[in-house]
C-alpha cells in the first residue's frame, strides 16, 4: 500500500476534527485523539497532517498544549469534502 501524502493525511485529520467538534469553530480537541480517530498511527504522519492542515489555514494549533481547532475555512472544506489546500 502506498504511503499517504501529506494532503491525504491532512484531509483525514480535518474530517475527524470536523466530526469531533460538530463543525463548530473555536472548539479545541486533542491532536493525538484526532490523529488516532483518523487512523494516523505514526507520530511523523500526525505531525505532517497537522503541519499541512495548519499551513492551508484549516486549523489552528495551540503552542502551549497539543490542541487544535477548526477554522472557518477548515469547516467549509470539511463540509464540501474538498481536498485540503484547494
């Protein structure tokens, strides 16, 4: 099985975060919980997913704790099922 791309990992991560927050912005969730629910088991893949989603403006990462929240752009992307970054 081919290794998932950073975009694929980020899309899975954002979709799970959307489901975990019921699509609400401003609600933080634990990074590790979202990654696990998205089936992302490797720490390196989790970091890639988070970094890619953050760079695309889909999530905000807290610097003091391993927490993330969905941005309005991330919510819109998850609702429409668009690929991350487009």
